[in-house]
C-alpha cells in the first residue's frame, strides 16, 4: 500500500487532487481511497487530504500518519503546519515552489527525519500558464507521477478528463503533462510506472451495474435512486448533505422520475413527511445525522410504532453540546430503542448495498430501517464501489406493497390510542417483528450475494475469529482498520480476531454468542458513550454472553472524530491480551487536559463553562509547545 | 347485555380519560341522557363544539371531493373522541401521528399522491388550537411556505382541552385555565399575549384563509367547500366552544359561538391570496359582557371591582376587530369588502 | 389492610369519595392510599376508584382486585360492569339506591360469590335533600362509616370540611350524617369504629413541615416550591399536568415569589427556556412525560452537555405509536444516555424528597437531574406525605451558585464548537461528573436523613436481599408491590429479596454488584422494552454482574399501564425460583391476541394497521365472551 | 512561529469546516490577503455580509444598553465563525444552544433576568434565515406570542450557508442552491414558495418589526437602537449577502445589498404594533437584472431563452413590493408613510 498526504490551502484543489490521484489509480486497475481532512475551499485555510493506493482492497480508515509521499501545495505551510509529521527518509516529498528547494529551510524541519531530499515543481506557474488560473493541483499530480511512478501521467490526464468540463480539463491536463516532463528531467528520468498486479475488473461479472471510484455519498444516492423512491424529504445537516443534494439533482433533472423531493423546514418535519408519504403507499426515504436525528426523535418512535417501512440514512456524527460535526455513533445509538431496524455499513460498497436490502427488509416486515454510515469517514471518502443497474435493482426490490394504506377507496383509520388492554401486546408484536427481521436479514443478504456476487449485510461478520483468544467487537467503518490491525497482531503471534455487528437492531444475540463463545476475552470498541455507565454495545454484548466467564472490556474510541489508528488499536489489544486493560478505557484520552479541568472545577464553584475551559487550555498548551 | 370487566388502569386525565369508554359501552353513550346531545362524536362531551364543527367541515369536504380525501389529525380531543376502537367515527381514510406534526404528515400524504399521480385525492389536516397555533406551528408554517396542497382546519376551543384545559396561544386574555388560574393581581390569562393564527396564515400569502364558527354551520360548510376549489395551502380556523373548558351549559354551544361573532371578539371572514375578500357582518351587535357572563372561565370578572375594568379592555378588543374588519358596515361607515 | 373499591359514574364524585375516605382514615391516624382508575368527571361514564386503609404504611400499588368493601354509586352499573369482580362472601357491599336491594337482581350476578347481602342507601336523595345537588359521594361515605366502622362519621365529616368551601361542606356533611344514621338503623347499630393501633403522628418530630394526605402531584409541587425555583416553564401533557398547574397557582397567587412561570408552546421550547434561564443563573424547573420528553430530546442533550443544573420531573408514561397515556418507563429510559442524572421515586414521599435532593445534587455537580415518578400510579395517588417547611428546605438547599453564568459584568461565551482535539475529553469529563454524583448521592441522602429524619434517595435500596437466592430488581413504584410479594414468598419459605435502583444514571455498578453478589438468580422487572433485544435495565445490571455465573431473567411488565399484581409477581417469582422462566418474559401477555395478529400478518401482505387490528380483535373477543 | 500538528480529522463540510482554523493560525487569517476584508468576524469568508451585519447590529445594541446585554445565537455561520476558541469574538455574554431554539433560550434568559429583578439587562437572540424562518420558527412565533422581552435578529443570506448552501424558506424563486439545482424545466428554487418573515412577524402584532440591509449600516444601527427602546418581542430582519452562497465577488457585498434594496426585491421598512410606520424609499430604481447578473446562483437565467421570462417574473415581484410598500413615492404617487 502506498500512502500519500497532500497539504495545501483552500482554493488549491487539495481535496480534488487526492480524488484525482485515486481516480488515476482506479483507472489503472488498482484500489484507491481518497478522503479529505480539512475539507475547506476557502482561500487560504490549510487543508489536508489523503490518498491510499494498493493492489488489494484498502481497509484501514485512519488518516495517513506515516506518508510514503508528501505533496505540499504551498511552501508557506512548511513553517506553519508540521507537514513532515510521520515522514521518514523513505518519504517522497514534492513541493510546489518556483524557488529552489534549498532556499525553503526544510533542513531544519526535517533534521531528525533525514529525508532523501525534496523535489520542487513550479506547479502554480505551470497552472497559470496552461490553465490560466493559479490552481496547482493538476500540475502537482503530473509531477508526482514522474517522481513516484505510482500512476502514469496518462492516467492522471484521463482522470482530469473525466472530472472537469472539456476546457478546464484540457488546461489541467496540459499543466500535468508539463509538470511531468519537468520533474522527469529534475529527477533524471521519471520513475517507472508500477504494474497493477492483476487488478479488479472495472465491469461487474454479469455485465450489469457500474464499477466506479466514487464518493460514498454519491454511491449511496445512486443506490437509493435505483430503489425508485417516490417521496424524498430532507433537511440539511453535515455530513448528510451530499447524499440528499445528489438526490435533489436526480429528481430535479428528471433522472429519477415519479419522485417528489420535498425540502422541509426541520428534521421533525422530514420524518413526519416520510410518515405521511409511507402511509399513503409511497416508498419514502430521508437522511439525517446528529442533532437532526434527535430533533426527529418523537417522529422516529411514531414511524416504527405505526409500522411504516421508511428507509433513512444516518451519516453518523457526534451529538452536542458541545456541537461537533465529526463522526461517532452517538446519534444512532441514542435512538437504538426507537423500534427501527439499525444496520451499520463497514464501507461504502456496503453502505450502498444496504440501502437496497433495507427497502426489501423494511417492506417485508413493515418496519422502518436506518442505514448507518460513518459521517465523513465514509460519506466523504472516495473509493471503489459497484453500483447496481436499474435492471438489477428492480429484480431485487419489488414495488412497495404496503401492509396498511390510506386509501379513500378502502378507508382505514391509522394511529388510534391503545390502552392497557392491548399495549403490551402491541409492543410484543413489534419485538416479534424484529425477531422476523433477525431471520430475514441473512436471507436477504444471501439473496443479494447470489444476485450481485458480493457479500453485504447480514447480521454479524467475524474476521479471523476462529481460535481467537481475544475478540474485538465493533460497528461500522472502523472494522477495516481493525482487520488490518488483527492481521498485524496475528502475524506477530497474538491470537486475536474481530466481530463486526452489522445488524445492531435487531440485536443478533445468538450470532454474537456463537461468534465469541470460544474467546477468553471480548473487547468492545464503541464510538459512543452512555454517560453515567459506559458502554452501550458492551451492555448488549453482555446480554448475548450471559453466563460466560469471559473478561469483558469496553473501549470508548473515536468520539467526535478523534482518529482511531492502528497504532492505538494494536497497543490497546496487546494490553487487553495481557488483561491489563481497565474495564472501561477511553482510547487516546488526554488525561492531563481532563485532570486540569477537574482541578479547576474542584478549586471553586464558579469555574466557568467546562468545554470552553478545555479549549482555552488546549490552545494555551499548543502555543507553549512551540 | 354484556358486563365488561373492571378496568384496573389509572387515568385521572381530566378529559382524555373521560372518553375512553369501552366499545361495549357505546350503548350507554347513546342512551337517553345523551339523546339530546348536539354532537355526533362518539365520545365527545355533551355539547362539544369541536365534534360539531369537525362533522360539518369534514362532511363538506367529503361532498366537495366525492369522498376522495385523506385526513390527518393531530393529537387532541377530536382525535381521541373520534377513534373509539374497534369502530372509529371516521368513514374516510384517516391517520393520527403526533401532536405537533399533522401539517407535515399532510404534506407527506400530498407528496405521495402527487408522486403516484392520484391528483384527484385531496388532503385535509386538522387539529385543535394547541396543535395548530402552538406545538404544530413550525410544521404548519412550513407547509404554508411550501404551498403544499393541503387544507388545514383548526378547531379552536381556546385551550388545551384534551389534557384538562391549559392555556394555549389561542386562549383569550382574562380567561381562566388550569395554567392561568383566576388568582393574583391579574387573574386569568394576561393581556398582550396570544397569536392570531388566521392573520398569520394570511401573512404567509397562501391561496385561501377563512374563519368560521359553529354558529354558522352553513357558512362553515360553504368555506370548507370553497377551500377545496383552490390548490395549494389553505387554512380554515373554526371557533368551537367547549362546555367543559369554558364552563358553559352543553346546550349553549351555538349560542356562545354566535355571541363570539356578534360581539366582534371572533371576526368571521375570508381571505384570498393574503387579502380579506369578505367578512360576515354582525347582525345585532352584543356587548362582550353577554358573552363572558355565560362562561365560568370568566366568572372572576364578575366577582371583583377590577373585573369591570377588564371587561372594558375586552370590549375594546372586540371594538377594534369590528372597525378593523368592518364587521358593522352601517355603524362605522366602512363597507364590508366583497 | 382494608381495601375498598368504589364504582360510579362521572359526576358522582367517585374519585373524591376515595380521597375523602383516605383523608378520614388519615385524620384517625391511619395510613391510607386513594387513587382513581377511570378518572372521569364526564357525566355518565363509568368510573372506578380505590382506597386502602391500614395501620402500617401501604406499599402495594396494584388496583383493588379483591375488595373488602364495594361502594356502588349507581345501581344501573350492576348489569353493565362486572362490579363484583374479586368480591367474596366477606365483602361489604353498599349500593346507592332508593329502592330495595332485592329488586336489583344482584343475586344472579353474585351467585358464585355468595356475599352476605348488600346494603342500600338512598344517597342521591339524601344529597339532594341536604346539599341541593344529586352528588351522592358524601352520603355514601356516611353510610359506609356506619356499615364498616372503618372510619367514624365524624372523621368523614371533618374530611369533607377540609375539602370543600363552607357551604358545600355543610350540605355534604349533613348528607353524610343522615346516611350514617339511616344505615346504622338498617344494619341494626353502626359497626364499632376501629381503633388506630398507635398511628403515626400528624406532625413531624422536629415540629417543622407538615404531614398531609395529599395527591402525589400536589406533594411534588409543594416540594418544588419549597426549593425556591426562579423560572418554571411547562407544556401540558398527561400525567404531568397537575404538578405544573399547582405551581402555576403558586406563582400566580404570589405564594411562590420571585419566580416566573412561562407557558411555552412546546416541550422543545420548555427545555430551551430552562436552558436559557439556568445559564442566566436562575434555578430552573420543568416537568414533562412521554411524547413531551421525546420532543425535547435534542435540548436534553444540550442541557447536560452545557452542564446546566436544571431539575425536571418526568411523570413516567408510555411512548407511542400507538398513543397511550398510561404509565411505564419507556419515556425516561429512552433518554437514559442523554447525560442527565436519573432518579426514580418509589412512592410520593420519595418523589417529593428527591426534588430537594435533586437541586442540591444538580447544582453541586453542574448537571441536570430528572426525577422520575410513575405517572398516575404516583402522580394521581393520594397518600401520606411529609412536606418540608420553607425553613427546612432553605437549610438543606443553599441558593443556586452557578459554575458558569451569562453576566454582562463578566462576559463568557457558552456553547462553542469542540473539535476532535478535545471532544473525547469533554465526554470523559461528563462521565467523570457522573462519577462524582455517584459519590454524592449517598452523602446527600444521608444528610437529608439526618435533617428530615427519613430515608429518601440514595443509589439503591435492598429489601430482604440478605441470604436471598432470587433477587428481583426494579425501579419506581412497583417496588412497593414487590416488597409485599417478597414478604408473602418469604413467609412461604422462598428465599427471595428485592433491590430497588433509585439512581439509574449514574448507574451504581458497584452497589448493584454488591447487593446481588450472593444471589443465584437475578430477575429484572422492567417497565420498558428495547424493541429488538429486550431488557434495558437488565443490560445495565449485566454490566454490574460481569463474570458472575448467575441466572438472569428479564421480565417486561406494566407496559402502557397494564397493572402489575402481586398474584402475577408471585407466580412469576416462583417460576423463576424453579428456573422455569424464559430469559425474556412478558408478564401477563395475552398470547392468543398476539398470535392472531401474527397469523393475520402471515396470511397476506395487506393485513392493515397492526395495533388497530388487535383492538378490533379484542373488542370482538370481549363481546363474544358475553 | 509555532508549527501546529497536522489535523487528522475529516470534515469536508462545505463551509463549516472552512472556518475551523486553529487558533495558532489566526495570524494567517488576518494576513495581507485578508486585510481588505470587510468583516470583523474572526473566521468568516471574505466579504461576508453576515459578519458585517452582526457586528453593526450588535454594536448598536451594546451602545444602546450600555453593554448590559446577553446574546443567544442559533447554530449557523455566525455562531461558527464567531467562536474560534480559545478566543471568542464576543465581548458580551453569549450562549449558543441549538439550531432551532434560540428564541426560546432567549425567553429563558429574559425570564431569569425578570425573576432576579435585573431589568436593566436586555436580551438579543440571533440566527440565520434557516434558524429563524424554518427550524426556529415555532420557537420564534411562541416568543412573539408571549411578547417576551427579546429582540430577535435574523441575518438573512437566503439559504443554509453553514452546511453548504441549501434552500431555506427565505431562498428566493429561481435561485440555485445545492437542493434547488439549476436543472430541469424549472431550474433553481420554484416560484410560489417561501415565507416573508417580517410580514409574519407583523401579523403577530409585536411592538416592533424592522428590515435592513448591510448597504445601510447607519439605518441598521438606528433600527437596532430603536428596537431597544421598546419592551416585549421585537424582530429585526437583515439582508446579508453571502459571497460563497450567492456566487458574488467578496468586494461586492454592499453593492449587492444595495441593489436588493433598489430593485425593490428587499423592501426596507419599520413597523410598530403590526403597522408599517416608515419605509426607506428607493433612491434610484434598478432593474432586477442588474442584481441577478452579479450572482452565479442566478447564472442559469442568463443562459437560456426561458431565463428572460423568469427574470420578468422576478421583476414583477420587485414591482409588487414597490407598490405595496410605496418604495417609490414619486413614481406611483403613494407617499412613503412617515
Ligand atoms: C409532544 C406532546 N406534547 C404534549 C402532548 C399532550 N397533549 C395531547 S392533546 C393536548 C392538548 C390538545 O389541545 P388542542 O390542540 O387545543 O386540542 P383540543 O383537545 O383542545 O381540541 C396535549 C397537551 C402530546 N400528546 N404530545
Ligand atoms: C437540528 C439541526 N439540524 C440541522 C443542523 C445543521 N445546520 C447547522 S447550521 C445550518 C444552516 C444554517 O443556516 P442559517 O440559519 O440560514 O444560517 P447561515 O449559516 O446561513 O448564516 C444547518 C442546516 C443542526 N445543527 N441542527
Ligand atoms: S373537552 Fe371540550 S373539546 Fe374536548 S370533547 Fe369535551 S367539549 Fe369537546
Ligand atoms: S458562507 Fe456566507 S454567511 Fe457563511 S461565513 Fe461565508 S460568506 Fe459568511
Ligand atoms: Mg384546544
Ligand atoms: Mg442563511
């Protein structure tokens, strides 16, 4: 695997650069993953993006901490941001400057790293010349192709061609070529283009569908569109926005016919519109996240209580206060008992596929389904996804045939009060329907696998769990990073395995029990915290492992977007393997920061707002370091 | 006759519980003591204005649409008393979701019908004043703004009746409710608060807004029918006296509603595209006192010296309505607009 | 214990009758409990109320299923409602009629019961004569005093005097007296008034405070008022209404000074107003239930995230759809992870007391607190409660001294965004504050006990748990019924005990572990259901009992107001004792009803709305029986 | 100079993320390239009308109250760009709670001050158009209805900017946003939707309602100050162009705002007790085309034949405003009310 980190400033096309690089690699039959860190387009703000390229599917989701290559779009960043973090002497370094590398003063910054020296390219100048605008990203990629040989310049040019309108594409492609040539001269001959080791096909086996290097949100939107939804309603909230924006384009352009797109005034309204639409026999879809999910809480319980098969994407994000737009599972977990089925996607392929399965499932058991996908980590990551053709989707998902329908020709009343005489039974029935779903989910996944030729969905997914003494349980995209970590630890001789839970509601008690039955210890990695007790998934897992004498650990990780790295996972699992872990552990907690605030609070009553105190503290600390 | 088992669950809810009779007891509901009830609501209180208003309004819509309609109800008296399972009062497709989301659910119904090409089927949302002007107002305003093809009917009994008569944004000044008790220096609901939902609806510039009362059932029917001749968002605000909450005699419901009109406290009008197009003139103007005296929610006004002053303020409100809407064309020279 | 059931019609004062009877018993130094079933005041609707009287505190909360006495306010009910349900030959029967008992045709109805015969009294006529209105309740109580000797007619008259304005009281008292005299003649001498066996004092030991026979809602309102709240905001929802109505009277009348009562437009606004008020340094209070709690969900997380010490009563009620106004714990449980402290009251004394403790606790740890009390079962039950004096409350609860304050003189910004760099720490800190609360809760309870001379609050409350092989865990008012059941089973030789959890958040892992450590099996009785997995409290308990090899049972009970009876508990615990219980059991589930709906659903896709189907089904079944 | 560690978290959020720069980078924010920025908002985009409007409005309130004020902010650009911790831009007591509840939080602040007798301290709520006219509208209307002592200021940039320019209830017809793309037969936002928040506020009959734009900063200040002379609920609606969302040059912000006024698309007026008391007359009337052409959100109108027709419809809207509010006293003979 080759890992690239791209630094630049908003306006330089840093995020696009990563995506283009991924597209170029994809075009050469490789696997690629591109995702933004500081996804800013405002002129001047420092921005980071990442790109991984490999001949095998890429599973890890952590940011690139140890880059094989660094592309630096603006030399003024060198002294403002620690761009060389994690670089070593093998790291290729490409800097956009018209000046000399020597004049940049890098030596000082990289003394300990001792890199083989940086290569410079006047990318902005080349862009100005060929494109007429000082946007250096294409030129940087051309130079990078020459420097690294990771992708050919032709592939870069092709990716540019696919991405931009003709005129812009032409200029960018020319800039890339020029930079390539220039750099090839500088490094005395371009690095030979690497060979793809029998890469994956760009066309699915059955000739249907499309394989694409695509942003997660776009993939999900395409999958949803292929389900022929009839009413889509949405209220914007990051990181859900790209999904519904794509769908609004599909509807407005007429690509998605016989569908109403309703821009509502709140999430409470969004779910309410979906309720009305679903009860009137329309296939209804919406998406939300975080605060939005909370604001529709009352309607969530209502939708499930009424048994309406609405499908909703939750682009998982933290919950405030304090407001935080980054990923964790607090939102979906807060609504785990609202009666909805909850499925968690491991990657964008599964995120897309789960939507087809979700509509099938929802309509068969007459219950709403949430498809949970990690916000930003999945929604904003570009990766290889096979999208269904309309024909395939239609074959898999029959038209919506409602159990109950508001129909003047056959009028029913829906939503009457139920008293003590039947309420227990109504709730039991909901639980029984979840039981039905528990049986159906693997069936639907199997049918999906048979038709589409890939595994998506199901109840749980064990990874090297056989013979594992330690099993780590998690949900969502972190499972990829975990799988890589498991491989490393297994290679080092530690008998560890993993278990992904795809269906969190209904919770597959038996499947979990069976999967972890043989292990001596279970580590549950959770992206949410039940304040005042600790683990949420853990408590559910404990119901499954009742009576077993296992060590159980709860590890809270990734809250509010804190990156979960293989290094931290490795270390944590090793400690777990020695049973040295606390029963409740916060991964990578900054204990000093916390202690200082606890001290402030203990020192006197009027200690001020806690979160703000810590931010101020952190700011102070950071400036003290320097 | 079947004896039903004793119900062992507690309610104590002021009004909601009242109407949760067993289906087997429906004969009791319609026994001799109830024969003179004005309402058709299966479990409404005797003399319930809401039951009366809803029946007339919905029947009119049913006629206007040839039964091609779907109704969405917010939580409240109407929802509770109209759905005594197993037999619901509704002969139409009907859904109840939540207290505050009926307008949005109606939007969803309308969107589904549009997506399916069933343009012949029309949508009515309805709720009490609390569900409409308070908790449902965000959704209502959103539905107005999008101009969704929904008629929303508010049955205004000027308080949260279903939970035992608490103040709403439609409760008039001085009225006693459970949360505006007749105590202290300013007994009852305070002056200077409250929202005028029909005027606010007009400010949304939706195609059609109208008010009515159960004292003018023909007028109510005509407006419900007229509303169905428009497409887009429409709003019908119906004053429905509540014997329980207002402390009026069950037989006085229509009389009270008429007095609300004739005092000028409740102007009856129609507005198209945000402009008033017609008003129902007052035939015989009545002083507000005539109206207030019949209602125990205003009883405190007649027990203290200060009460007279309050009545004067209420009269001023009525008079302002009269001149503003031209409710007395002859008296103040302003013609009611056509 | 003497148990009375009163049947009548709305308008006859049936609920008041039970309360007056309780007040009369209270006046005689006895313990009494009165609560309504069908609390209707609409003319004509059948109504039931209950009253228990004892010389010891009354713990059970189930409705009176086996009455020692039946008071029937309207003879026409005899053939419409099975008023004699559970009666036996020892049951006293008093019927309001001007006619002859023989002419009522009771014989037929009571053949199997073989009661000693009913006594009649023309209560309506007496009321008309003495009161001028046909409201028979006072007269019925007078007659009942003569028939039963349970209370003296003087106590009945005194209770009437306390309850009504003078004129009405006079007429009612006269009617009661006349009925007493008449009945005494009929039964040939009134039953001798029973002696109170050294009943409890009507004045607390320290001479402060007041002992009252009072509705739970009124008691809580009084306790809240004694905390000197500065902003109260409320939105009505059953069964919370009586509490805030009482507080609105206190504010409007001026009794509660320097306090603003704000009637808001929704629960979302209610919590938001409380947030603004609390951040501005005001002691803020609100109350809600059920749908209302859900509708404020987003604001709940915000209040706790900002660390604002708001206190809120949750009058626990079920959540829809289908809409249901009765009690269970679904509402509070749905928000268990929102960062609030959650305390559950066992009875109305504790409900009142917990509010004083809640403000103390909230303000010390700077976190909001929910005081959860069972809707209707507690809020609408009249029982003996000692209310604090203002002086006592002031001694216990110092003025609110905020940690953070919106103050123009010392301006701070509250509520800024926190990114990944500190979010984990912010959440950890919230958890740490819950840890602080875990230590403080017993301290505050101990201080409370020292000052007020009674135990309220704390983390957990074991009942006869020592040496118990089976321990039943529960929260809230059902613990009273459980305690009585435990006594019965213990008396029968079964080693069973109970554990009440008062503090559900923070969850007292250690205390629970310690309390159930010795048991062989733990039965968790839950008034909520996590659809798709089962128990909620259970899963938390399992975290506490990690590694223990106990049998664990989850029993879902009381959903949507289904009564939890000693009989059902007894039977369930016996089965548990034999380990014959299913791991997940629904107490008193009507399995046939459920099965028929499952069959309907299986039979075809368009099976219609499920809840409504079951209601229709139930209706049909009921009429088939007759 | 301190080098900060690389930030390894993903955002990709269109605009929110943009401004989440590290405190250490503030020097960059205020470097040469930014020196000509019109705004004082620490992390607002260049040329941000909202930053400008908020600074002038809040400063005016600060002066009017002698700094005795507390501000409540809803989620949105203003909230995000004004609180770059550890140093916030706010020199006043300030709280952010949620997106949809700022008016209610402000009510709570006002209630607390009243309970504590701190009547000298005044409360301002503020938010974007989304937070005000859409998700916050229920709370806003409730605050209006209760006539709580709060001035609420809406900074209207006609879309949800903080999340990347989606349509709100204040988005004008034909404007392209991320959820009303310029595609299909009716590109951009559709006609016949949208709500006029100032008019609706007036229909609540609150003491004071006014509109302003950043083209008239003195006017804005005067209105903010005047608002503080009233007690009870007040509403100030300020048009604040957004270079990012409207696709305008950062330097054109004031020019765009002025054109909004001069075309008649955004009437500037004051209303007391629900009645318009003064309007800012148009000095030099401009055709809407002048306004539209500067904004890429309307670019599609200039690329198709159909576009001209749409521009005519937009012109009609402007003309209706002009005659309705008497914005051109000379031209149509209607005097602007004093
Ligand atoms: C979110 C929520 N809050 C509160 C309630 C309780 N509630 C149900 S109906 C009702 C009052 C209804 O008042 P209104 O809308 O005026 O109708 P009415 O009963 O007076 O006809 C209330 C407060 C609820 N069901 N849901
Ligand atoms: C309940 C909820 N829904 C959605 C969001 C996401 N959100 C935050 S700010 C914002 C847009 C703000 O728009 P506006 O109020 O117009 O302010 P602007 O940023 O345009 O100034 C949105 C959609 C949220 N924070 N909370
Ligand atoms: S309480 Fe009022 S509105 Fe409700 S049913 Fe009774 S009379 Fe009608
Ligand atoms: S997106 Fe618009 S409103 Fe937000 S900071 Fe930038 S210019 Fe201002
Ligand atoms: Mg009402
Ligand atoms: Mg905006």
